[in-house]
């Protein structure tokens, strides 16, 4: 069982930047797709970004495309989410997720992902 631990969430002003990190323990995730989801108050959890095993392929929700960048360092068992030009509507709990295996389908569906972290709070003030 892999454990995913997110960090880096905090209060930031609109227009600012944050970098979230997610580190795995108990098992390396070099053979896993990695993703970031977020859940705003009163809303469902939604897909934000995902990255392939080797980092060559990335996918983004339209709402974050051009502002967020997902990356990974397999040597450190860590995935990052660089968030720039933050908006108040980016306020949410951000969750890291892992899907074990080379292939993935329905990347935006919650049930596609096998392991989840506990989340880190990001608050963007206007």
C-alpha cells in the first residue's frame, strides 16, 4: 500500500504562486500515473492535472491550463503542482492521487485512481 502525503498549501493573494508537493512512502511510484484533484467547499472533487510514468505526457483541466504545471521526480518519489496566477476560485483542498500501471483511461474519473492523499488546503484571497 502506498501512502501519499501532500504539502505546500497555504493562504496566498490572488495573482500569486504556490508549489504543492506530494511524496509517496511505502512503495515507489515510478510505475504509476500521478494526478492532482481539488475540492472546493460545497463542490465535488474535480480533476486538475495528471502526468504519465515517465513524465512525457501531461494533462490539464481547462480551468488550470496555462497556469498550473505538473511535474515529477521519480528519484525522490515526489510529484509537484506549480500553480501560478492564482485566482480566488482556485481555493480548494488539493489531493494527490496515484494510478498503478502503464495504461490509464478516464483520467478525470475519481474511480480510476487507486490511492489518495489526505489533501492540503489552498486558499486564495482576493
